[in-house]
């Protein structure tokens, strides 16, 4: 297909928003991506990288060159006392979970069932049930669009934090492969409340349990297109928490030495917005952190719902909610 044709990317985003791109290409690996950028004289501002579209909000019309990783190789680099995998960016995240389960590679079980691609996972530093991906990242291979070079960033270089990484700020760094450090020994992480009184003798059982939990909380994407959790759970300093009496009735999801993590879902429910509908989108009745598309919607409709939620929560609790998905 020539660059003058319009590519319909409606099926390639989790909210199933109508989206068209004039320029769209897929790349297999870092060398392939550098070749594409040189041939088309692209710089970072010209590019929009998409994965499976499960954590991004697509515009109706892309005004940039859209590229997508297509490499799907998983390479075992080392398998002795610990396991090192090199996973290309185009691999679907849950396919990687199944690969690790089949080969008895451990450490990612709590992250089962998360939609998306391996290349997108470090950008958000995906996490679930007391586990963050950054705990198992050794290094990341990137294509630096600024100088058209292939580079490797170690864990510290990636500046991981709660749902944060350097890749959110530096758009010149495009992830092409992820190196993971895993274990040969099954040692499940079961501190999260949903795992209370649960015993798992093998990883397959834990993975199945995690996927079952997610299915109960997150609507079926086919019937109710969504991006999973839309807002981050707010983290506030202990001093700010103690001085804000409006926060005291709320559940502390996790209490650190100097910080408190609160439930964004609880706040949204408290202001009466669970099940809200505006035009063709709104908040799921299944989980108040999930925004769903129930009709023909655009990114403007999503922003309208987001703005209402943020305003209500800020007025009620003095908390500014932050979104997890990225507007492209």
C-alpha cells in the first residue's frame, strides 16, 4: 500500500476509536527501524509509535508517521542460576507470560492478563498485584532517533517509578527489545490482598488465578472496548495526608514510610460517578477505574469524561488524579 493511502487503525486501539493514518509502517528490529527513519528522513517529532493500542488514546486523524513493532522473537540468553531473555518489542505481553510458564521461567506471574506488547510495557512500567515490571528488567535495547543509533539502557538509565519511565519523556528513544532477568525457582509474590490465604504450588495456577481476577474486574474488550485502569492510584506524602481530613475515611492501598497510596476507584465511586455515561463513553459499572466506549466516540469524548472525573475528585478530596493511558 502506498503512503498516499489512508490506514484504518480503528481495530488497533483498545477503545476502538475511529482512527486514520496517512503514513503507517511496521518494523521488525532496531536496524529495520533505523533504515525506515533514514529513508524517510524522520525525526522524533515526526513519529508516533503504537503497540497493541491498549494503553493509548488514538486521535481521529494521525498527523504524524505511525510505526509499529512487528518483531516477535523470544531468545534465551542465559539459563543457569537465573534466566535472561531477550524479547522483541512486537511480542504480545500475555504470549510472553505463557512462554515463561511453559519453560519454567519465573517472576512475571502477577502481571499475567495485562493486554499490550512487550515494547510498550516498560514505558508505563506496568504493574499489578504488588508487582512492577521494572523489578525484572535487566536492560532495554532502543533506537535513538536523534542520532539514528542502537543503544542499550540499563535499569537505572530507564528511571523507573510508579507507572513512569524515561520513555514517557524522551520520545527519541524507541524500544526495540527488552532484556528480562528471571528465575529458575518459583517463589510467588503473594502480599496483595486478593492472594490472602491462597497457596500456589506451580506458576500455572497463579497465572490462571491472576487472569481470573482481572476478568472479574475489567469488562470484556470485545463487548466494552477499554484500556483497563484509566487513572493511577494517587500517592501522597504523609504530611499532606495527615493534614487533609477528607482523605481519612479512604482505604490506604499501601502505606510507605513517607507516603500513602490511595484508591482512585474508591474516590470515583464516592463522588457517585460509577456507571456514568456521556455520549458513547463512560465509566464501567464493573470497575470505576475503567473507561469504556459503548458507541461511536472520539478522543474528545474521552477527554470530556476524564475532565469531569478529575474535577469531581479534586473538589471532593483535593486530589489531582493522573491518567495512565497516553493521548497520541
